[in-house]
């Protein structure tokens, strides 16, 4: 007759009960770190000359990070609510409406004149802007780091 006895079963059961919380906590920290790094990379690298050169800085300052935790899912979303972000990210081939505006002129028909302010009526303009992805390209560049960070967080949580 063979008899077996399990020693330390309480420790194993406690570890199994705590594992989901440890995994979720570790993954949440990793996703938060990765989201912050992605936001930094977009602002400091992609929008500071690598893809787009900053003029006013409004696009760069509009890059925001949102961390969502709930119902078994953790996500980091880096986005921009700037009106030009979509056009730069995906390009534009179409017609846009230009509002009426005032324009100062100092030259007419190639000859200098006294400065004058004129009214320019609203008009439609055909535009072809190339795609200059700064969000998707930064995410693609970080893909290996994201995989490594998540694997490391899982490994640490399970040990």
C-alpha cells in the first residue's frame, strides 16, 4: 500500500488565491509605465522634429494619456483631441472650407503699395497632405519593449 501526504498545501492554496491580484497589479503597473513612455516618446521624439516639426506646440501639448482598469481589462490610451492630429496621422486628400479673413497687403501686381487691409471671402480649397503618422509609428517602434515589459511583469507576479 502506498500512502501520500501533501505538505504545505495551505501555502500553495494561499498563493493560488493571491496570484490573480498579483498578476493584475503587476500588469497595471507595466501598462501605466508603457503608456507614460509612449506619451513621452510621441511628444519628445515624433513631434519635435523626427516626424513633424513643432510650430506652436499645440499638437504636442494635446497628446494625452488615459489609463482604464475595469472588468478584467487594463488599457492605456494615448490620444490627441487636436483638430490637426487626424490630418497629420492619416493624411488628407479632399476639399476643405477656408473661412473669410482679413489680410494685410503691401504689394499688388508685383509692385509695392501702401499697406492696406482687405477682406478675403470664404472659399473651398483642394488639399493633398501626405500621411505623417506620429501615434501609430511610435506604437510600432515600442512593440518589442511592450512585449518584454508585459512578459517581465507576468514573470515577476508569478514568482
